[in-house]
C-alpha cells in the first residue's frame, strides 16, 4: 500500500513517536522520527518526506513555527502536507495552525484509523 511513501513524525514525546512509528511501519510506510522542530528542519532536505506529522507543543521551536518555516520554504518541501498532532483542539489552535499553513489536525490520543485516513487524504 505505501510504496516508499515517507512520513516524518516530529514530537518531543518518545511514546508518541514510538506509537506512530509502530502503527505506520506496520502499514508499510517508511518512517523517520525527530524530537523537535530544529531536528526536523535540519533533516528535511535529506529525508524529503511525503507527509509530516508535527506535535504542536515542543520545546525550542513549536509545531506552528516549524510548520510556518516549512511552508515558507522556497523548495518543493513547502508543498509537503503538515498534519498537526495536538491535545488542543480549540478554535484558536486550529486558526493558528491554518495561519501557519498546516493542512490538517489530529487530536491526541490518536488511533491507527486517524493516521491512515489523513494519509489517504494527502497521498
């Protein structure tokens, strides 16, 4: 199903990263995990993910700022779908995410179906 579809999971929680990795690799996706926005940005050109799952609340560089940098990039990476993973699902958070350029939201705790359905939407 996946055929070399690369997904980057960016979250400061090792539990969330491991859970997403386990679910996605079982589905045949190529998964790369990063612990924060800085690490994600420094590996984007090398990894060239087809989709990015990004935590909103992270130390140093939060998900909104990281997403904004990706979407403002002059490279092809600016077209990469960025899906925010958040425990906050209020209207303010969604509006802030849209301003940053994020393509969708998934509320934590997420399920396998949450991840797969959003991937299918952007494949």
